[in-house]
């Protein structure tokens, strides 16, 4: 598996980018299909929020690490020196690339088994995946102010952007998160904020 940093240092060596593009769509479909089948009483909004939480960068990076993908990932020298092999965004991309490769080789069913085994079965229950709502309910429980989210940056090409969002409560910084969409990044930031408030 080849990250773009390795391709840039080795002209002619294709990277995972095209597979990442396909894997993102395959992942979204398979996750939606599974949630639709398993949670028959949940409304569209709940399923959408759950899917965003399940396929967030942190979850994908965790799946990649558990599968040992990072050990098979080629990264450039500079990226390797900076710890890029363990960078969540790179690990998440690698998971998507592998998923696309499995889909191209065997179809939806083997790809679905990877999603179920290495991602969905490790994810939290549906009821606790809407971290934004949980954070808002916690901060406003006693009449407090709601948390605020701000876009801190974005990286990557237009078809494969990664967004970074920060969440604050007044002047207090509670957490930050990254994701393939602003909503996913907000969920990650809210999850980190909940952990901050617990401590």
C-alpha cells in the first residue's frame, strides 16, 4: 500500500488515492446498508448521525491499526520521520484503499465482512454515537451556554478533503476533531470534548 508521500519520492509508483476515492463510497454504502437493516425503528436523522460517527477518521484509523495495515503502508522518508505511518488521516485513507481493493477483487460481500468485523462491531452502540447532541445536552443541563464549533483548517484535494474542527465552551477550548466532512469532524471534536469534561 502506497501513500502519496512515497509516490512523490518515487516517480512512476502509483499511490492509493484513486482507491481511497472509491473506498470512501463503498464504505458509506455498506455502513448505510448495515444500519438500515439492523436499526429498523430509527429515523433517517439518527441513522445519518450514526453513520457519520462510525466512519469518522478515528474509527477508520483504529480499524486500520487493528488490521495491521500500517505495517504494510509505504510512506515517504519525510512522512515516516514525522510519524506519518501512525497519523490518523493516513491510516483512515489506507483503510478505505484496502476496502476498495477488496471490493474490486471480490465484490460487496467480502468488503462488507471487513466493514462489519473491523469497524461496526468495534463501534459504540447507536444510541451513543451522536456526540454533538450529548455534548449540547451536558453543557446546557443547568441552563449553560451551548458549545460552539469552528473550522480550523482543511487539507487534501477537492475530492478527498480532510476537515479539522475545534469546539469551545465560551473561551474554553474543549477539543478538536478531523473528518472527511465538517459534520464528521464536529462529531469527533464533540467526542473529545465529552472526554475532557469527564476528567
